[in-house]
């Protein structure tokens, strides 16, 4: 039987929420930018990278580790 790693799942979930909030909050700043397309391209890359890492953390946390025998 495998044990889930709840700490890894929690950290992954928090990172995913922060990535979404970062993307949505930076979307409102495009009106003040000189180049809104470049700004959103950079924000999308950063938030997408963080979201990808957080999803991997959640998956590894759900897979878990072997329980001691």
C-alpha cells in the first residue's frame, strides 16, 4: 500500500492557486504597460511554468511512497 504525501499535495495546490492569481492580477496591469502583448507573454510563461511544476508536485504527492513493511 502506498501512503500519500499530503505536504507535497498541499504545497502543489497552494502554488497552483498562486500561479492563477498572479496571472489574473497581472492581466489588470496591461492597461498601464507600454507593450501589453509582451507583458502577457512573459506573465503567461512564468505562471504556466509554476502551474506545471505544481501539477507535477500534486501528482507525485498523490502517487505517494511505499509504506514501510
